[in-house]
């Protein structure tokens, strides 16, 4: 059994069955929206499939693949699992486990702007890993925020075949594109509907519910330097350190598109935070300095 379920269907590129502004904020780290989306997805899934779940069935929920920095859908999935497990608990069932699809490649190209063939060409060389022994015999629930062409779903289906897993599985989405006459770059329209510059991003990252994800990290690191520096000046040391750790975790500091902004961030942290000085400063060498920096 392989069932696909989407809470919302997109059939019109001008009118959406959900708030596109909220969706855009979600994609850029709004944790409150992620919580709302995950809760709504769980409610819809339970209403549709709850009666099919068995007390002897062990569920495992897997969000969309990521390397080190989670995706926006990861935070949505966290809320989904909470709601699902409440349902299972109230019926005496075992709570769902969670697992990760390990991804060993990342890229700077904006996936949402591509057509179907370009998406396939981009991800065809990606490498993924599943814990076969842990997943064996369990019912799998794969979650993602949106299904446009089904390329990532196809990757997962092929991955299951590669690892010899014939598990029952659900593929769940907050929304799915149903009208194939609409270009796949509708995803980009939704992604940038309300967040399209660092200035428009500030309200999201200033919220107490903000959560880092791959999209927001790449967006910040790829911004024009003047705008990037201005944004950094307004942030706490905690925010800057988490941004730097995300950058390091996905190896963005070694990618050409992000290298200069990443190095500027590292340099600033070395100058401002003692722990970074002790880790990064080479013996008998001065800490690197950026001339004309407003942060100096």
C-alpha cells in the first residue's frame, strides 16, 4: 500500500486554498506557522486514515531529506508527530517513531524555480541513506510541505526499492499541485510571496518562534553584501553563532556563492566572542580583518 494524501489542492495559480503569505513565512523559518501547518496536516490525515491504523502497527514518520540543517517541512513534521501521537495514545496505540532520510549533497540553485526536467536533472546525482534495519516491517509516513512534480517522491520510492523495503507507506503533503497546466515555478511564487528580501525577512527572524532551515540560511548568505552586513548588525550573538554553525554544518562556507559572506560572519564572531577567538585564531597570527567593515 502506497497512499498519497495532500491537505490542500492547488488548481489555480492566482487563488490558493491556504494563506500564501503565511506559507512564504513558513518557508523562511516561521515556527508558529510550521506548528499550525503540521497540526492541520495531522488532523486531516487522522480524519482520512485514522480508522485504518492498527494497535499492532508501528508507524515511523520521516520528513523530507536534509543534510545537517533541517528543512522547513521538518519543523512542520515535528508538530505533525505531536498531534498524531496524541491520537495514537488516546487509543492505546504505540506512539510513532521518527527517522531521518540522510542526504549527502546540497546545492545553491533554487529548486522551486525549476521545471520538471531541470528538477530531475538536479537531484539525479543526490545520495541518500535510510536505516534499513530500523525501518523494516514498519509503516512509513513521509512528509513534505508541497508536491509539485513528484520528483522527490519518486526519489524516495526508488530509495525504498534500493534498500529492499516493501513497507506500507503514506506520502503526506500540506499542499499538492493538481493542475498540470500550471508551471512548476508556482512553487517559487509561493516561496517568495511575502518574503522576498532581507528587509521582508526581518519580521520572521525577529519572532520568538523563528527556526533556522536550509532556505533561510542560503537566502541570508547569498544576499548582496551591503544588505547582509546591515542585517547582521541587528542580530544577537546567539543568532549569529547559530547561523555560522548552520553554514558550517552544510559546508556552505566552501561554496562559491556563499563563501565571502560566510567568511565575513566568521571574522566578526572571532572579533566579538572569546570562544570563537580561542577556536579559530591561529597561534602567533592576528585574526583576519575586513577593511571598511561597519562591524569593526
